[in-house]
C-alpha cells in the first residue's frame, strides 16, 4: 500500500475538493491512499514551504514561495518525474501566467492546480453590472450605503490590493529590492485609501473568504477588488466580473491560485507524480475537480461551456483578468517583505495615514529585508 500525505488549505476550494478527488483516485487505484491535512488561509499565505516539506509528500502552495523552496531544497523539480510533453501541455493550457509562476531557476517546482486573481464581485439584485473603471467604482460606492460594500483588507490583502493598483498604474519595473517606485506607488496608495474610505470599516479585518461569505448571505452588495472564489458563484447569489482599472481594461490584477508540488522528502515520488498529473489533467480539472468545488488551473476547464454554466458564468466573466494578471516576486526575501510590510502598514491605515507614508514604510521594510536575506 502506498500512502501519501498532503497539505492544502481549509476551504472546499482547497482541501475539500482534493479529498473528493483523492477518494475517487483511490477507488481506481486500490494500492494508493492519499490523506489531506489543512491549514488556514492565513497560514497558506504566510507559512514557508520548507517547514511543510519535512512532513508532507504533496503540498498546495502559493507561487511567491518558489524561491524559498528552491533555496531550501524543499521540493522535487518536476521535470525529474514528469515527461516534457506533459509539462508542455500544462504550459500551453495555463490560465494566464499560472504555470509560469511556478517556474524558477530553470525548473518547474509546481503545476497550477488552481488559478485565481483579484476581480470584482456583486449581488445581481443590487447592481445590474459591475463597474469597469475606478472612476465608476467610486461613483458606485458613493451611492451605496457603506455597510453594503467591502474591500478585503486584512494585513495580507491590504498589500495585495496596493500591488494590484501599482501594477495597473505602472505596468512593470515599479518593484525591486529597494521597494516601490513612488511615482507609481503613491497614486496607487491614494486610490487604495480612497476606496477604503467608501466601504465598511470592517473591511480592514477581513480576508476574501469572510467578505464573500457576507456577500453570499445578502449582507453586502459589492466588492470592487477581491480574489475570485467560484464556490460563491455556484448558487448565483454572487456574480463576479473583471477587475476594474483606470481605463476599464482588466489588466494588472495580482495573481493568486494554488500550485501542487512534491516534497523532496517524499518516499514515493513516482506515485506522487502520478497523482499530481491526474489532478491537473484537463479531464480531471473540468470533470471531478470542478464538480467537487475546486477552481481549476487548466484553461480547458475555464473555457468549457458546461463548467462555466455550472459556475454561474464565473470563468467567462473573469478570464480576461487572469490572462493579464501580475505575478508577484518569487525571490527568497519577497514573502518576508510582504508579511513584514503588512504588519507595519496595516496599523497605520487603521489609525489614519498618508499614501506617502505607506510607500515610505514599505520601502524601508523591503530594503532592510533584502539586505538581511539576500545581501
């Protein structure tokens, strides 16, 4: 009996769908058993892969940790276990830059099991359509009662929002070891503070799951910038749309999603690779994975009319945003920069601060962290 242990995150889109897919896989392969533990969304976003690789065979991961995982020799380069033809198929069928986000130092460290980005969400009985430009977003928020709009902005997602707005203004080249380009980041931070002033103050306590749960319950009508979760679109209570932008073109949204990786300490890497290749295959992604509440990473699922219809149009409504998404840095230091900057800046925003101060603090944290971890 081959027994594999996996670590995902605690949501139907995370561990729930993997448990269902694994059970079906085990029925077809009686000699294999795959169990899954879960961690919170906060832990998924903040806990280094090196710590998990010591205890698990399969790991659901966020792409900014690829550099850390490589430096710590935590994962198996997938080209050592999977044929190039398979990886080429995954590359060709990536949803936006999802596959490429797990490519680092000449190797492929995970495959895109799940794809996501920051988009917008709304209740159809409250809004006919979602605004496409930030000017129209502001007008919409000014008309809605504040308690009817949320912008998930707990520490981690506050910085995610800032980066999306920077990417939309600056295109590329606005973030390096020294931090954010003030000419890009100050206007972006001003926009972020302006949005927060027009939404419910509890936004500063919420992650996307909490915001979308409130929207699904009918308490909230609109969120202009939130990571897309297909699960909240299935009952048609919440609809999703492309990310707003300065000119209405859905570009620059921060890429999320989940990669599936194999630990370097896995005792059964061949068996793990077989399961991994099944999970991300087009057949599984648009079949049992999507049906089990997963949010596929394979483009074949995103463009499948039946999968889209079952999701209330989630995929067709947000695919343009995914295709133009922004990939965060994957250097060793970057996840630490994100966490430390979030811890520094979030209290300032809660108390009241300026865009210039947000950028200054971020840049101080960024320069110091890179000097410490990548001198």
